[in-house]
């Protein structure tokens, strides 16, 4: 399995759950979850590109 694929997929799942929570009363927590997920997507993508 390619290095960086797991963080990218995990970040996508976390970002989707954070985006789904944006309409709830916990907007601040949802924004943090969304940012955390997007950071994982970016770091996973960097690993995927770096380790071709």
C-alpha cells in the first residue's frame, strides 16, 4: 500500500463528518474537526507525491 494513502483517506472521512456537523449547534467543534481532517488530507497528499 502506498505511503500516505491512509492519512489521506482518514482525513477525507474526518473532513466529511466535520462538514456534516457544521449545521449543528456545535459549530466551533465542527470547524476544528473539519480543519483537522483537511490537515490530514494535505499531509497524506504530500506523502503520496513525495514517495512516488
